[in-house]
C-alpha cells in the first residue's frame, strides 16, 4: 500500500506535491448529486511571490489519475502568499465517488508519513 501512497498528492506545480496540509470542507446540494470541496492552505510551500502568477490549476493526483480545478483564490501580502483557497466541484454521484476515492487515498497517505 505504501507504493500507492507515494503517488497521492495535491499539486499546483506539476511534479511537486504541496507539503502544506489543507483544511478541507465538503458541501453537497440537497439532491446529493452536485457539490464541492473547498481546500484552504494557510502556509503553501509550492506557491511563492515569484511564481503565483503562473499557477493555473490545483491537481488532485492518485493511482487512478488526476482531478483538477481552475478555481483558485490567492491571498497575498507584501512579503508572502498568506492563503490559497481552491474549490473542486462535482456534478454527479459518479464524480463524487471518484473524488471521495482520491480523498480517502490522500488521507491515508498523510497518516503514513
């Protein structure tokens, strides 16, 4: 199982896993089909004042492949990136189940570090 865990991560820059562990909140519509996960990073390690303008997506990577979102909001002060908020949306039960498989793998990878 450790081999699969090495392939799990959140990336803003392809090939570089974000080391800051986000606060994650899930929201689902009443119909249960649509929803979103809101990720908040308070001390991002891969986003800096020098590269933040090049950040286009957040990638959720696991053994099944990758999920991604372009919905990224940055909070920046004069000397550092203060907070990164990214939202991943799903529009069906199948997409939600796929997201939850990633979330489970990601959580397991954190507990094995």
